């Protein structure tokens, strides 16, 4: 796993769910198990290995809302060409319809 400047981490259950998201296509966390986080990841199978690694790094490296937003903006924007908007939605319009949208909400 990549090293992180943040000490927050998802639970092992959350990590397992996120890994499933990265390998099984469009799935929402809510469909898999109860969690205070909701996420939507579409067109996962079309992602490059580098994109998957960047997303997995984000998903497994932060848990609290402030750190999640900072880490998401820092990592995703640089490696995947996405941006974080005011509602914490990560828009990936720069990718040619590989990654339609990657949404992380904390404490839902």
C-alpha cells in the first residue's frame, strides 16, 4: 500500500468494500454493507492500473471529512485529473469517459 501523510484509515471492512468496488464495476457501498460513508464508482473496469492505484490510495487513506477532502483533492487531482467541488463531489471530466464520476461522502 502506498504511504500516506495522513494517519486516518478506513476500517478493514471498508477497505474490503472499496477493493471490491475497484474490481467489480459500478457498485455502491450502501449495496454492500452498512457504513456511514456512501460512494459511487462507475466504469471501474476501464480504468488504467495507475488510476486504480490512485483511487485505492484515496479510499484507504482517510476517514474524517476534512482529511478525506484534502487527500482526495491532493491525490485525485494530480494522478487522475479530477477536481473536488463545493459539495465534495469529485468530477473527473478530464478523463475520456473512462471514469464518469467518483463520489465520496463522509458521515452520511
